[in-house]
C-alpha cells in the first residue's frame, strides 16, 4: 500500500493522487503508522480533527 504524503489517503497502488487539490501530487510513501477508515467525514470527529474531507482510508502518521 502507498500513502500520499500530502493528504494521507491510502491507495493499493499509486502514480498520481487524484484527491489532492491540484490532482498532480506524486509524492508517496510506503511507511506509515496507524490508519483510520472515514465513512462519513461530515459526522466523524476524527475526520474533522485531522482535516479529512472525503470518505476513504487514511494514514494517521506518514514517514
């Protein structure tokens, strides 16, 4: 799995992160600690605190 270093979204494989604002971020890492599954970002306190705006799997800490 790969994690976008900008938005922390987790992907099975990645070339360019489609979630990042410019849609062109290609800075990924395979090293991360902890993850969170966000199902409803509008109701999730964790998503609000960490700034996750869409549903998906996110890494909490990316190295």
